[in-house]
């Protein structure tokens, strides 16, 4: 048997809501830091048929909106990441479905 290694776990940071006066003026970077997010919000479009995933380019205003929505979440939740997904059918699956 191999010896068991003890793994030291660090507590996850808790998400803190933004103060009201900073909601409109805080940049994406500031909000991300306040929420302790390791990466900025991002988006994907996912094919419901084949599962293919394509990244979406989010504008800064889109990222701001996602972070504002995250800040309005319930107290006590530790937000780990913010992602936006769109369910769709990709062009390849649409062509396959039309051919049959």
C-alpha cells in the first residue's frame, strides 16, 4: 500500500457583493478582483445535436453585465467562475438534418 499524503486545503474565498456606489464605475478587472474570480467571464455557443462548442467574443459591456448579475446573487455563495452559454444547432448538424 502506498502511504497516504495529507492534502492541505485552503478555504475558497467568498463572493462579496459590490457596494452600490461602485456598481456603475467598477471595471471588469476590479469586479473580477472583488469577486475573487480566476478568469474573466466568458461565453460559448454549444450545439445541442453534436455537442460542438465554439467560444463567443464578449464585449466589455457584456462582461460587465455578467459580473453585475453575479453580484446580485444570494449571500453565502462562493462564485468560482462566470460563463454564458447559448444552446443552438451548428451549421454541420443543420446540413445533416436537411439532407435526411
